[in-house]
C-alpha cells in the first residue's frame, strides 16, 4: 500500500503500512495505510484536530466482529491500547477505558459486589465496541447498563454523551463511523458476590459449550431477525459446515464463520453472502450482517 501523506506529530505510536491481520480475530485481511495507537485521549484529539479532514479514520477495537478486505484500509486506523484499558469502580458505577476488554468490566464489578454486568463476561470484545454496537448476550444489552460514553469526534472534539444520546437499537448506535469511543460509565446494582460469580461461571460454561471459542472466528455473524434466531435459519438452510475456500460455517454454532487456517477475507465474506442467499431462498428471511465489513476489495 502506498503511503505518501504527511502525518501530524503524535506522542503515541504511528505506523505506516501496518499489517492488520494479526490484530483481527479472523487472522486474515488487508493492511492499514496508517495505524495510530494514541498515548491518551488528548493525543488522539490533538491528532484528529490536525489531520487533514479528507483523510478517513477507522476505529479498531479487539478485532472481533470485523472483516477487513484484502485491499486494506485507506487513511488512519485508530487502535486504543493499554492507556485506554483502565477499569475503576466508584460506588455503584464502573468507569472503563474503551480499550478495556468487556470481561474486565464484569470481573471488576464482580469483585466490587455489583451485579447486572455479568453478561459482559460473554462478549469477546472491548468496551469501545460494546458501546458502539450496543453489544449484548445472555438476555442483556449494553443500553441497559450504560450511563454515558466519552467520545472524540473526527474533528478532534471531546464530548460526553448520555446513553439516551446514542440512539440505540438492536446492535446499533447513531455514532458516526469515524467517531472514536474512548471511555464509558456503567451502572451496577449491589448484589451477592457468590451469586454474581456463579452467574459469570454459568455464562463462561455456556459459551464454551456452544461456540467455537478456540477457532479463528469473528463472533456472531448475523443479527437475529425479528421473531427468528439466525443460527436456526442457517441450519435449516443446510449451511452447517459449508465451506468457501478456507472459510467454514462452524459445525458447533452455525451463526459463526471460522478461518480453517488459509481463509482470506474474501473467502469469509463470500461464505457469509452464500449463507445469506441460501437462507433467503429457503425461508424468505434476509439475514443482516452483524460483523462489520470494511476496506477495499
């Protein structure tokens, strides 16, 4: 990928022509023209204020629920690392950086005797991703426990948004694609530590039993259509185990696509589209991608 654009000075790490596949759960996909790992939120804001407004910006979290096409990402991919991974309990509130794993939030809440955040233990992503897409699992969604989110806009403005400002619906918020979530505040409810721990263990066991957690996957592939479960529609359409190139519909949970080891991003996306076509033909239901697909072909 050609890199010719001059970039602003930063305190964090700015890498040209960076490989993204090692950062993605699928372990496949293209490169970033620039990869920026800011030192803190001020570093990010200052960078975006100075960056040419015509240059696209892409936030990258844990790399789950994401396909980056082989043509890669033009502009700047922003990855929030360790400086954004703190999780602090303040009374019944849990403050977390956007780079913190969702499980870190649930673990810290458990240790503080706060319930209602157990479901985050079953979401394989970061706080930033959970806030952006209203992530949910095991009967709960982010919207139910989030109180506010701190963001940095493409123009470099830092803002705090209340949960009602995020326009949440099922697996969706109204945040612009180039807005970067840098932190969030969650609200727990006092509970019994032993009961909270037991619920988290139940979630862990259920996830291990039903999902291909040891495979190169992107998590849940399609949203559940109204009145349906995506995996049941996929199974009924005969797609369990279906392969395209090195990509396969998981035998264990057929709403998961997996990289068998040689899959390209194109294989994975083509497999998903083949599943959508077969489900549409069999049931008349049109599946909607939950995994984000970005980049150039």
